[in-house]
C-alpha cells in the first residue's frame, strides 16, 4: 500500500504578497507594500468590483482576510495574514417572520418610491426590486468593519435612465445605468471584502464600483450624507468610500 503524498506547503506570506501585487498591478494599483504580515495595495480613486474580485481571488486561501477601506484618502485593499476571521453570518431574508424594524420599513419605502416612478419600458422587474431590498437589508444589518464598527453611513435606491454604455465601470460623474443601489461607507473603517460581496449578493455585484470622489461632484441623487463623527474623520484626512451597484436582471 503506497503512502499518500504529503500536503503541499502553503506559500510564504512574502511570496503570496508578490502574487497579489502582480495581479493588483494589472488593475491600476498605485503602490503595493508588505508590512508586519499585511499585504497593502493602494488603488486609484475609483475601482470596479471586477478589479476588487480579481485581487481578492489572487489571495488564494486568504480571501476572508481581505479588506477594503481608505488610508490617507486613498482606496486601500489589504490582506491581513494575521487576522482570524469570524464565522460569516447568512444573509437575512426579506419577508421572513421576524419583528420588522425601522430599517426594513425605510427600505420598503425607498423601493416603493422607485416603483412609483417606473414605466413598463424601464424593464425593472419585481425580482430586481426584491434583490435590491435584500442587498440593502444585508448591508445595513450585517456588514461591519474588522472591529465590528458601523460600516454604512447612508444609502439610497435610485432609478436612472441609461446613458452611454450604462455601466458603472465608467466614470462616476457619467453614471446612468438602471436600478442603482448606493451607499456611503464610514471613513477609516476597514470592511471585509468577502462580507461586502456576500451582503450585496450575485445580482448586485456584476456591475459596480467604489470611489472616493467627492459626493458633491457625483450625479444628482448620489450625494449621500455622513454623520457628524464621519465628517470629523474626513476633516482629518480620512475619506468615505461611496459604493455604487447596478441591480442586474
């Protein structure tokens, strides 16, 4: 009887950092560094979900240690090899039998406002509305920072007529896709990237982006407010990330 081959040794942290850096360089990363067991990658002002997923996938075996946030005003994707991720909670279900709260009521109200402005030509289905509500509920009730901090400052659900290619991969100022979920993340808080994508769900992560662009320069309807504490953080050099996600059919 032959002996089983020994399991392959995992790559060293330095080697994995180099692998991640190589992939990040293909997505316009501005700078990569490795410090105290953390692989750090400074991204451009706006970064697509596709780029974030590609860099996260390159951290093979350490995807649950990937975070996104801002450092010195720059979007920063980091892989903290020292982090011990907690169990990932399941997404809460829309319509489940549980006590409703003001969060779910606000989401329902936002969805109803969008539905009242739609026509048959807009091609927004009930399933898309339900998925948007599900994603918002997950973001607001389950998404937290690495230290369980509040992650979402404000949010919105909007319908915008298509313009150009209708993709969130274009510049933030020219966004005109269809049903859009947007959220302002708390400045200075590192958000677990897998948790962010899980909260959004499949239909809301096909076409989306994060940006540090000043909300006052964004298209009308996307100027989301910050709390006083978050505004104070921005005044000291931190930047809030704004998330945009198209709700796909």
